[in-house]
C-alpha cells in the first residue's frame, strides 16, 4: 500500500489547503488496532470511563472556536450549524457517561437454583461484556456527530470498547484535532492514548475491517461503500457485526385533507426540511406523495415559492457536487418529469435547490422511473402526484427500507377519523422512525430515539443515536454454577456496585 499524502481541501474553491497526514499503511493500521486492543483493560472500570467521556466533552467544548473554524474550512457547513453539532456531540458524550454510571445497559439477570421448575433451573447469572476493538467509519455530512467523537465512538467507549476511526477524507484536519483532544482526555484518567486510533485512506479502511483484532464496526455513508465493507466483515474467517447506515429516501405522504387544511404551511416546512444543510442530511425527505387536484396544487405552489427563495449552497466536496448535478439531470430527462424549480449548478462551486414532479402512476411499476425512488444526495426532492389512496399505496409498496417515513394528516385524521391509523400501519414496515405532522430532519439524542431502519437504510436492527446504541458493542455471557468468590462483582448476590438488575424474576433498581 503506497502512502499518499492526505490534504485538507476547501469545498468553496476545490483547492488544497494543507497536507494533514499520509494514508496509513497496512502496518500502521495494525499498530493502531493493537494499541487499541492493549488499552481495553483501562476501560474496565465504569467510573473511569464515565469520567473520561465527560472530560472528553469538556475538552471539546473548550476548544469550540478552533474546532468550528477547522470544520467550516473543510466542510463549508457554516459556524452556526457546526457550533450546534459540536454541542450535540458533547451532550451525547455526557449522556453515555450517565448511562455508564447507571449500569442498566449491563442487563444483569440472576436466577438462583430452582429444583421445582421443569426442567430444573441451575444457578445462572447473565450480563453483557464489551466486544473489543471497534472500527468506526466517519461520515462526510456530520464532521462532529458522526465522526471521530460521534455517536459510534461515544457508545463504543461507553460499552468499554477501544476505537480505531477511519477518518473521512472530507475533514482530515478536523479529525486529527478531535482525536488529539480525545487522547489527551484519556491520558487525564490514566487511559492509554491508543484507546483512540485514527487512520486515513481508502485502503486503510479495508485493512481495518479485515484486522483480526477488530470485533465490530460502525459505518455511515453510501450504499456502495457500506455494502462493500459489510460484505468484507461477513467474509472474514471470523465474521463480525457491521452496523452500517447506507442510505434512505425518507418518504412523506400528504393526505388530501391535510393539503386542503394547511397547504402553505406544509409546503414551507417541506422546503425547509429538504434544503436544510444544503440537502445533505441522511433523513432529508426525498420522495413526497402529494394529492392531485387543487389542494395539492396549493401545496406545490407554496413549495415552489419557498424553494425559490433558498440561496445556493456549497456541498461537502466537488465529487458530491458533480454527482448531484449529474443525478438531477438524469432524473429531469425522464419523460413527463417537470422541474417547477430547477435544481443543479448554482455557480462555479455551488448548487441550487429545487424539486421535480411526476405522476405517481409512473412509480407504481418497475421501469426507468425507478431512478426517482433512489436517494439523490443534495437539495432536491421528488414530488409524486397521486390520484387516489390505492395509487399512493402502490408507490409505498415498492420502496426499500428507510430511516424515516412521514405522514401529514388533517386535524380530524389525527384525532382518529379517516385513514390515519391505516397509513401509519403502511409506513411502519418501511422505516425505523415514523413521524406524524413533522419533518424528519433533526434526530434528537434521546432514550427513546431509533435511528435505523430496514435494509438498505441500515444493515442491522440497532440504532446509532440514543442510549440503546451502546448495545451494539456488547455481547451477553451467562455463568452457571460459578462459586460466589469467582463471580464478577456485577453478578454477586450482594450487588456491591448497586446495579439495576432482575433478581429471581423481580426487577430491582
């Protein structure tokens, strides 16, 4: 593997800014993974790792100005958006520290022997243990929240797993800064700095997923790249879990009654959601089913007005810009596809937002229009005009798995009148998060959150956002008939760590 230089690039001009590092060789990947593997023991104490996560959040927040400046130079996402994303990242680290302190994620269950049961129950004690080194593949569109210190890293560290991150090529300088801060935070608690590894380069990413000491992986990116890594993880001599987020169309259904009731508000809200972050959110609504007729016409007019007022923006890199322009052009060339607001090149380095319209009938059967059912990364959505409920259902039946699915209902429908419940039932098999009268952009970091969905949205049933994301990096183990003196403290009757647990069938807190 030849070591090529890694450059920081300004997406506003497409020019290289500075050399950050060189692509990692296979030997350097091996060194990083082994250093992480050797740091496992330092994460064994939950008190230590919770304190580490909080210190990491404090240090990142303390370096806010430097980090936001570096992130904006490499992503052009803007200081306001990036400041908010950094705050979310710090909150997430602290939230996992709280989860680690509480201990419920260990899922402790103790059964004393019961000879009267059929069959008899021996002494059984079960809890969850960390898997080991986790490989994290950074996302392009969230340089903080889904990158070096993002949710995969925070949840893995919370589980007690060291991490080796494959930096995204769109923000290598920021990745180095964040990794250095995390390592310093680790050192403050006596944890080896190797607990956070960082490698650059495409080949390094392949070497990482194949390394025998890597026990699981988290990925956020394209279907093509994620599927290649997923297949590599499964093809290893010892396959490993691969928790990948690959792509999502995030369909939206607007009922006729909802369009008649508040066409302007829905159109304006849709415009804001599909153009947020220059359309570079994984939960951007990419397909919107709008009724034919006057109510739908009013919604489309509202959408037209709002999108027309949206300024051109810079995508994360010029490759994405080229793909966006080409993807929009290919879709617009299909017969009977119209562009009320034409998306595409906004300038030499920018893109303009827009949307396409098509009769929903074109999407009900396999053919050239299937292209409109594929994600197009950037500020564009497809509005499909449906004539009746059966036509909308036929389109939904052809969709693959998604992160989100949304329905906008009228006040009466939301109160239980009409088909509201039926539509929710139709959307539930399609997505991991189903929204009513809202917009999918914006993923709250909360205990009840689920950020995942049926394939190809994700490759597993887990979430990458929220407290239960920690479960991805753990496995259960049960001890049978183990003498009390040999049990880990988490599984002893006297509960010296004060953990929530299920003890002989009773939930204890």
